[in-house]
């Protein structure tokens, strides 16, 4: 029987093999690759959009596998897949897909870090791990609100949060909830940009100052219940 430590690498390897198989089965003229700029994105969106008409299941499997692969191994560039989701599936279907796939992929990254990456992370990033652990301990009673704040805050490195949460044993159910809901604003902005891909001139337009401010406001609102609960707890202690 496979040990818990070997299950995740094996499943990740099978997922990678499945993604490779799907890519091999695709027609050569699709030009499949992970997009790295808007020109790539427009070409792939156009090719997949035409192919999707007669092969919707194939495109869905290919897109989902690629998305989860990127999230599992913390490969940069998920913004392009979010935009592609909007171009292929429209705003609301693409938005829901991205939220679900983000949560699934981030959870795989969490489990991978938890089962095989703890020693490596502690060796190479001891101070960052220690600082994050201190913050988690400080906010243990309001952990969900704290995790939501980190996800909603527009400058948080999500790949680092995924791995650090796994290394430090953040409860998986709280982790999943914080990823699903905390990244909703960011996913929505990307997907809506994909729905008007032809009008998008630069990726930086997604995180305009207006959108940045909205994410920041959402982050502040998410942390207010935690602040209120801490204040109330201190008041109760003083009164006793």
C-alpha cells in the first residue's frame, strides 16, 4: 500500500502524464502551450474557441488539467488561464470554474508541501516560515478571517501562502474556504477581462488602481471581524 507521503507525488505525476497525453492528442494547428503574453493568449483563445465547438469535453479536460497543474506546482502565470477562462466560457461560468480549480490546485500544492516539502521549506526559508507561524499563532482564534485577509490583500504571494500553510499545518478545510472565497475578486477581474480579450491592451490593466483599491477594501473588511473579536475578548478579560 502506498504511504501518505507517496500518494501526492504519484497523483501529481499521473496528472502531468494525463495533461501531456491530452496535448499530444490535440491537432497541431492549435499551437498549445502555456501563454506568457497577450499575443499568445489571443491565438490560443481563438484556436481553442473554434475547436471547442465540436470538442467541448476535450477542451474542458485540457483547460482543467493545465490549471490544476500550474496551481499544484506553483508555476507562475495563472492570470493568463483566468483570462482564457473568460474568453472560452464567458464571465459567470468561467468565474465559477476558476474559483473551483484554484481551490483544488492550491489544495494539491498545500498537500504536496505538507507531505514532502516541510524540511526543504524550513531549510531554505527559516525566517519566513517562523514569521508566518508567529502570525498564525497570534490569530489562531480568528484564523479564517486572517487567511481571508491574506488572500484578499492584492500583494500577497499566493504560491508562498499555499506552501507555508501546508508546512505549518493550517487546517485544510479553512485553507480551502479561504482560497475559494478570498481569491474571488481577483478571479472575477481576470475572467471579466477575458470576456473582452480583444479590447485588452496590457495585462497591467487588470490590476488598475481602481481594482487594486477594491481588493484592498475587501481585505480590510475581511479583517474587521477579527479585530472586533480581539477587542471584545480583551474587554471581557478586563471586566473579569
